[in-house]
């Protein structure tokens, strides 16, 4: 076989294995998952505040508390969240953001000062219907800082996003 034929066969083999940016023969895949992207569940790291609007069940396991959180658009910062907690006989205001799948909320019991921080992540297996993280109570005069794991679960029937 001539060198030209060998080079031609090698070039054809390489081009058959290569895929370019315009090759649509393969399903679209999420870079963070080994499974095809589910159009009903967009990439959680790209979620915005709007996709979290709705009613969530709150569970603070360490404190044995359960309740509700209603999230909506923040009235002043359109890309942020505003909500109301109602758990353990307490009502509080929540304000925060979601960025790259991480939720951060500030909790205020009096509408003026910070009471606690909520930091959590969307749970991929739950397709954004569950957020898990840590609640941290700020230390105050005579009251030590406290922490508790938390779970937020979208209320059944709440269409949310």
C-alpha cells in the first residue's frame, strides 16, 4: 500500500471519530451530569429566583421545627427573593438570592435586624423541588450562635417554575 493511501485512510478514520460544534447526532448533555438534560428540569446551576417562587415546607431537624416559607419576587431587587417564614410559632421575613444552585437567605424577625442565615443547595435528584442546607442563628446578647440542618420542600401541587 502506498503512503498516500495509508495517510488517506488515517485521515478518514480521524474525521469519523471527531465531532464538531455543528454535529447534532448526539443528545445534548449537561456538563455536570452523565445523563441527557431533561427539558422539564433545566440545569439547576442556571436557576434564577423566579424558579423558586411558591410555597415550601420548612424543616429544621436539629430544632424539631416545621413550618412554611412563601417565596416571591423582591419588591426592590427584581432578581432577588422575598418571602415569609411561619414556623415554630414564629413569623419572619426572608430576603436573598440564588446563584449557581446555592440559595442564601437572610432571616429577620423584626423586619429590621438579621436574626439568622440560611445557606443551601438545590438537590439535583429532586429536580429543584428540594433545597438542603444549614440555618445559622446569629449570636445576640446572652444568646449563643446555633446551627441546624434544614430542608425546604416545594409544597405538593405548587407548580412553582
